[in-house]
C-alpha cells in the first residue's frame, strides 16, 4: 500500500553461516511494477546460545554448527559441569541456584536461574 509513516521490516535468513560477513541488497517493487534497490549492506553474523530450564532439565540450543564445549559455573566461578555439545539438547539438573552457562570457544555466556 502506501504510507506517510516509516515502516520497519525484519527478515530472518535461514541460510546464514555464523561467524561470516553477509551482504544484502533489498529491492522494492511498486504497484506499477517499478523497482528500487537499496545500497548493499553488510551484517556480521554471530552465534547465539539459548538456554532455559524446565522439568528438571537445562535445555540449550546453539545455532553454531560443530561440536562446542559447554560449561556450567556457579556464582563463585566454580566449574560444576562440562560437556561437548552440538546443536540442541538437554542436561538433567535438579540443583536450585543461579548459574552461568558458557561456550568458551565462541565467547558466549548465558545466565540461568533454577528454582
């Protein structure tokens, strides 16, 4: 349609290779079939770690391909658990507290509260 207000759009690219620079050029097509193109923009992709707790499990998803070391620390910095992981999975966990989940090779940290 048409608008006098700014409209923001967002798109997730399922083919992103993490740790790479990605280049995009966006095209806009009008109702009269005319098109405009943006300048080429670059985006630095970064790996993401998602962690949540439920049903006595620490569930994790890492969007970086390949095996990675996952560490769990308490607030004193004591390493409580470590495992080589890939993709997504679950770790049995029934200890209440505040923890830091880390993927050291990627510099990723995630806080986790278990009640």
